C-alpha cells in the first residue's frame, strides 16, 4: 500500500443561510459543543500532518471559538475565503495553505464543517481504502431513504463512480438515485489541485462545485472510488434547524449509551440530556428530564433528577439532587439538594449538608452537615458546620449600593422567618428567635430576639368605631 502523508481541509466559510441565524452555522452547538468542534475533535483523533480550516463568514468568531475550545497538539491552520463562491473555490483556498515543494506527494481529506456525527474510524477507513486502491479520489457515500437536498452519486454501467450531480442540477432519473454524496472525500493532492482549476460555475447555483472534481478526474482517466458508509447516520449534514435537532438527538443517544456502558443508570435515556463535556462516575443514577451541561462532573453513587439542570457544577459522591437547578456550584458528598432548590454561582454545599425546598443560594459556603430545609435565601454567606437555618430566613445582602456578607457560626440556630441584615455575624452556637431582624453581631452562645410584636388591646373595636363615625360623616355631607 502506498503510504503518503495525510492532512485534512475543513470547509467552514459558508453563511448557512438556511439556519436563518445571526450565528455562523458551524458555531451552532450540539450537546454543548459547536458543530465545527465536533468535526475537529474527530480529526484530532487521527494521525494527521496538518489540519486546515477554511473560514469566511464570521471568520473572526469561528477562528476565536476554535482556538479557545480546541485543546490539541496539532496546530490548526486557518485560511480565509473572502467571497463564498462555492465548495470548489473553498477547497482551492484550503490548498493554498500547502507549500508546493517539489516531489511532495500526499493525501488530503476534504470535509465540511456541517457533518458533526462523523467518526474518526470512518475517516481512517476511507483513507485506507483510498491508499489500497491507489485512487485519485475516494468518496464516502451513503444510501438514504430520503436523499432530498444532497448531491447524488452517478455510477457508470460497470458500477464505478462517474460524477456527482447536485440536486438543483439533477434530472428526474438522477433525483431517484438514493446514493448520496455526504461531502467527505480523500484526494491525492497532486490530482486535486489541477482538477479544481478546471471547475466552472456554469450550473443552477452559479457556484464552483467541489463535487464537479469527480467528473473532471474521471474524464482525465483517473480512478475515483466510492465507499459506502457503514453507518449512514454518521454522514448527516446540518443545513437547517430541523436537521440540527435530528443530529443532536443522535449525538445525545451516543453520549447516553457511552455513559451507560461506563456504569451509569438512566431511567429513560430518551429524556436524559448530557453535554459531551460532562464527566460521570460509575453508579450515578439519572432520572428523567435531567440536563447535565458544560463542565459538570457527578461523583459515584449520586442520584440526579428528575427534572434537574446542572451547569458547570461539581457533585461529590452519594449526593442527591431532586427537581433543582445549579450553575457553577459545588455539592459535597452525601449532601441533599431540593426538591426545587436553586444553587447559583459560587455556592459550595458541604458534606451531608441539606438544602431543601424553595431555597436559593448564591455565593454561599454551606458547612458540613448544615441545614437550610425550607423557603430561604442565602446570598453572600458563610454558614458554619451543623448550623440550622429556620424556614423563611433571608440574608439581606444588598443595601442598594453594595453586597454585604453574613457569617453564621457553627452549630448556630437561626429561628424561622429571620432577616439577617448584612454585614452581620452570628457567633458559634448562638440562637436567634423566630421572626428576628438581626442588624448587629450576635456573640457566640447568645440568644438574639427582635422586633417583638407589642399588643394594642382593644385595637379592633376601636377601629370599627372609627370606621362607623367616618361613614356617618360622609353620608351627612
Ligand atoms: C454539499 C455538496 C453536496 C453534498 C452536501 C452534503 C457541493 C457543491 N455540494 O452541498 O453534494 O450532498 O454538501 O452535506 O459541494 N462552504 C465554504 N465556502 C463556500 C461554500 C460552502 O466554505 O463558498 C462550506 C460551508 O461552510 C459548509 C460546506 O462548505 O460547511 C458545504 O456547504 P453547503 O452550502 O452546506 O453545501 P450543501 O448544499 O450542503
Ligand atoms: Ca451542507
């Protein structure tokens, strides 16, 4: 088998008009990662000499996103296609990244930025077939029940690939062809470059079609190989939001299957939404309606859901989170959260601590074994270990100008319906009475009670009498 170095060119300069979006198509996310990054993650898994991305529409944004989110040894190179004249023109622009040293003979994978389901093995197999056959070009093909929108693969009487015809240029018989071009090719670069120079935009869309290279190569007497994809769903192209949803559903299922193989239980994988960036440990149990997003990590034996959304949240082992929302938070081992709790950024819930129903926490350090079981707001607060926060407690952290901190000592008991007016500190083991408004520090071991209700005896009768006099006066007018 002829070994030649292998590189890849990704076409990602198009606007993606059919998405009807202010965001370039290739940046639309699937399972928490932009479409184009899925393609690049696949490429990075292969032994490639270089990876070239052709950018154009939203070039700056696309380049920046890739640079920020792609961790790889292989430096990705960017070339700009200033005017989008079609995929053939984009491929030509991509090839300008390759210095034409004399005697270089290499292969180049050309693919589009809108096929996020493609697997590395499929590309590796394509390159192998290409080398085994010593073909000028090898294209992946797929048989689809509904080939609408794709270029069709036209084969000659002997079954060899002859050319590709785009849907807008196809005649009735060609439209019947179920074998499509997913736009995933392996080319011998020495043959691709001259073939691209022979393209013309005389077609229904007035564009330079990369697909025309196939016919050009065949006419020049070269061999073009068509290799059927083992799993046609991998070749799904995303042009509009309906296809985006279909692709995302397939990817989501793949992610769930992977975690189930790794020892995670899912009551209903069809109703479980896990980003590609999430990490789960064995014996995690996920109940329906749960979304795990971003850099979320869940430790062994924890139970998450139903209907829980965790974004960039770290959960320890054997914790329970029910019907709740958390973002940029940390939940310790064996802690219980919810139902209906909201953990906002900067919240750290200690081991075995409890955050109960209708509790909101923000920038809150909740100590080991501490409890806030009901109807509470904990903002900018440090709660000591084993402290107990009574129902309806509010940390009044905002004085209209700045956010102030509350410190509650270990083993402190905050009575029901307290307002702790920050900055304020409740000492270790201190108690506050029900309904207190605490504006001054409470020493350790002290009891603070406040705003006692004073009774005004006979107030109700007095009011009735007053009301009656007023009514008589009005009628007398
Ligand atoms: C293309 C193929 C079609 C194939 C389909 C598979 C052509 C002419 N047609 O059609 O045979 O079935 O993909 O999904 O190649 N792009 C550029 N610069 C341009 C134009 C496009 O970089 O000037 C990029 C786009 O960003 C996109 C890719 O090339 O990532 C494909 O372009 P798109 O417009 O989606 O082509 P399709 O109509 O899907
Ligand atoms: Ca496309």
